[in-house]
C-alpha cells in the first residue's frame, strides 16, 4: 500500500469519526431541562452539573475516537509489514500476530479509559 493511499484512508476515517461525533454528541451539549418560564435561578443552578456531564461525554468520546483512529493506523502499518515479512519467511507468522495484537490493543485502551471517565 502506498503512503498516499494510507494518508487518504486516514483522512477519510478521521472525517467520518468527526462527523459521527458531531451528530451524536451535539444534542448532549444542548440543555434539555432549561425552560423559559422557570426563571434564571433554576437554569443557573443546573448549569454546573450539566456542564460537568457534557465534558465527561466529550472526553469519553475523544478517548474512544482517538484510540480507534490510532489503533486502525497501527494495524494498517503493522499488518502490511507483517504480511511482507511472512511472505518472505513463513516462520515469522507467530511473531507478527503478537505485534498485530498489540496494535489492536490500542483501541481497547481508549475504550477502557472512556469507561473510567463515564463511570467514576
């Protein structure tokens, strides 16, 4: 795979993840409990808690999305290198699977961090 192909795939993947985050998380940033007839005091009393939850959602989404992008990029690079190495020396198959598994683990680290953020 050429480097330019990898770069264009990475760019498309990043744009897709950003679009999904915008669609999913944008409604969470809009206050749902604030109504016009309740008064200013009720709105300001709920603002800190809602802002805290919104930031937690953003942080969890960033952990998962950046971990997935990094994991996908790592799997693409390690997988292509492993395929080339195994085609020349088939006895390297076990070692290449270990490195590929380590690259896939990056996605799991991001997901674990997101759960730690959300369920503190």
